[in-house]
């Protein structure tokens, strides 16, 4: 079988220096050698021609669902079967089966070889359910990324799942409350073989428990790599842990602060974050050990008032954050936040990820504390101010001297200016490829038709 893996881009357009999409390294590693494998990442290279292939395999997130469906329609019209996996088909299998010959709910490891066998014999089943994995021996095959224009940051996975259960997050809907980790020695061996450069641990929360975390940090020390991870705010509660992370090469930590407003945190089921004074303490402790902080925030909860934006701006600048993501709440299907807003009738008629009028960076539901336009404008103003040249420089060179070496400074500047450049490129872009009009009507027809209709 000739298999073409396709990573759809949210807008059908390329991005500058994205990260390698790790799911495809797993799929390529799981593919038996008798099959031919081709890989096309629309985030780095436009998907122009219809590729010659026997099977198309797409990884689909909610933000890329519309584009993935457009691509799928094109191939299915040519009689080429399409398989979809990833978060969106897992959360909304009924929708995804309308656009694919087969979908995978959950993880690929146990079911991918079976799917290839069934595809070869022309008897694909509409739904395969990947059982929960124990993560030992996963074959990450990165050769498919060779020669492509990816950025200098390489993704690595230690574990899957998160021990928390925030209201807006789809991670628990995907993994349940289970957290599993790879054997540390396998992670260390993989890192030893990677190209030089910065590493990004894709785990939703690298800080799960003391034993696994300490073992990982100790294995990282001799590798002398610089890395970033995502972790909950309590990662900084223990000074010994921070010291160990710094020794292990931690450059920065992405922390989901989400909001400086306690009422919003309560509503998100994230009251354990506690709010601004804890955030300031966390950032200070990490800065003391030379670790930078990337804060992420969500706006649009019913408790958000116009004052939250100014409070957030003050915190970010005072704390000299390395980076910040100011996200609009785009409720993900399957999450309690989505269900509540849906029951309250606050979305439009079509699912927002399919609706051609939806825009990245524009609210997809009626907010309670302000108008849609005000919410969009305030979030945009925050981004513009945080990534202004003045803010980038003052965060680096302000009172705390958070960036301590020339190489650290060059990475800080490179990433901040990349984010600055990216801001306007994706903002207000519609989902999917706007020029793909034939596929648009196809999507509407297929969405109205019976499951499995091309
Ligand atoms: C790294 C990452 C990014 C990187 C992407 C870089 C890259 N090229 O991968 C960056 C920082 C750019 C990013 C951006 C965003 N992200 Co992101 N990201 C992640 C993260 C942390 C890890 C993804 C990863 O590598 N996982 C490791 C691989 C091995 O796992 P996997 O992709 O899930 O694949 C497995 C299965 O899903 C399945 N599978 C997946 N694809 C396929 C395909 C087939 C054919 C098959 C059979 C199986 C299969 O098998 C794989 C192995 O078991 C996830 C969190 C998570 N838990 O996944 C969020 C996540 C994917 N991101 C998310 C979101 C919302 C975003 C943003 C919209 C955030 C924002 N507001 O800007 C943007 C969108 C960007 C865009 N343009 O599309 C959500 C998506 C939710 C959803 N329902 O779709 C997630 C799940 C986080 C969350 N907390 O909810 N993200
Ligand atoms: S801590 Fe982060 S990854 Fe975990 S459930 Fe909350 S938002 Fe999701």
C-alpha cells in the first residue's frame, strides 16, 4: 500500500518554522516496511497537486477539521480511501465518520498495523478504537521530516494525559484521567540521537510525580540539552525541584495561568491556580534559577469583565514573561464548557469549526460580559502590546535580568520576533482553504447526508 500522511494546516496556508508534528513520527514508526510511505505537511509546503497514493491518513484537530474535511473530499472523490485520527475524530466520531472511510478513536499504536492490513484487503471498518497504551517501545521514526523546512525546536514526548480536569480542556476527554509515561531510558536514548537544538516536551503537564520527574531530570543532565516544557503552576512549589530542572537544562516552562481573575478560575474548575500573587511568586522562584516563563491565558468566560485585560497586561509585563499566549475561548467539542454554552444556545447554527464565517481570533459564541467585538479587540490589543518591540526588549533587559547569556538572549529574541511576525498572519483567518469552494459545498452536503457519504 502506498500511504500518504497529510498534516492539514488550519488555514490551508504555510507557517514559518513550525514544529515537526510528532503523531506522524509515531505512525511512520508503526508502519511495516512492506508499505511505501510519503508525508506531506501543509504547514510547511502548500498542498497543490492531488498526490498519487493508495491511502490518505490525516491527523485532525478541531482547528484543522474543516481543512481536513476539504482534503478528504478531494481524495474520496478520486476513490482513494481516507483514514482520520487525532483529537477531533476522537471527540466527535459521528461527524468525522461522514468525511472518512475509517477513523481512529484514541491512540494509534495498537490499531495502525491492523488498519493497513484491512486497507490492503479493501475492507476498512468505519471506526477503530485504540486501547490505552503503556508507552514502552513506541517507535518514533523522524526520517519522514528530513529535508522539510521545520523550525529549530524539536518535539519530544515523555508522557500522555494530565492529572487535572479543567473545564475547557479536551485532554481529559481524550485520555481520561490516566497519566502514563515512557521509560526514561527510551526518552534519553531518543534525545541523544536528535539533531542539535532546542527541545519542546509536548506533555500537557511534565510535572506528574516526584519519582518519574526526578528520574527524567537526572537522565537529562548529562545530555546537556536546552529544553522547554509545559507544567502546572505547582511545579515551582519545591525549590529543590526547580534547582534540578535548571541543572537538567530547562530554559523555559509554559504555565497555563489562564486568568488573573479568581472568579474566572473557579468557573474553569482551575481554582487551584489561585491567581496573581501565586503566579508572581512562581515566576520569581523560576527566574531565580534562570528559568523563563511562558504564560498562557484564556479570555471570554462569563465572569470576565473589561478589567481582566488590564490586570493581565500588568501581570505579564511586571513579571517579565518570556512569552505569553492570549487565547480567545474557542470551546472544544466534548468539553463541559462547550456543552454548557451549547445548552444555553450561544453558538451559531453550524458547528464553529465548520462554519465558513468563523475566524481564528474572533469569538464563536456570545460572551456574557462584553460584546464579541470588544472581546476580540481587547485580546488583540494585549497581543500587540506584549509583542511590541518595546515590550520584547524591556521584558528581556528589565530589572530582573532574566536572560543571562548571549545564546539565551538570541533564542529569546528569535522566538519573540517569530511570535510577533505570526500574530497578524493567522489573526482573523478563516478555517480551511478559502479558495477550495468546490469542497465547501461538498462539506455541507456530506454533513447533511448519512454517515459515510463521501
Ligand atoms: C505540540 C502542540 C502544539 C504545537 C503544534 C506543533 C506540531 N506541529 O505538532 C503548537 C504550539 C503549534 C500548537 C498550536 C495549537 N494547539 Co496544540 N498541542 C500540542 C500538544 C501539546 C502536543 C501534540 C503532540 O505532539 N502530541 C503527541 C502525539 C504523539 O500525540 P497525538 O498528536 O495526539 O497523536 C496520537 C493520537 O492522537 C493518534 N493520532 C493522531 N493523529 C492521527 C492520525 C491517524 C491517521 C491515526 C490513525 C491516529 C492519529 O495517534 C497518535 C499516537 O497515539 C497537544 C496536546 C496533546 N495532548 O496532544 C496540543 C493540542 C493538540 N493543541 C490544541 C490547540 C487547541 C492548539 C491551538 C488552537 C492553540 C491556540 N489557541 O492557538 C493551536 C492551533 C495551531 C494550528 N495552527 O493548528 C488542542 C487541540 C484540541 C482539539 N480538540 O483539537 C490540544 C489537544 C491541547 C489541549 N489542551 O486541548 N499545539
Ligand atoms: S492543567 Fe492544562 S492540560 Fe491539564 S486539564 Fe488543565 S488545561 Fe488541560
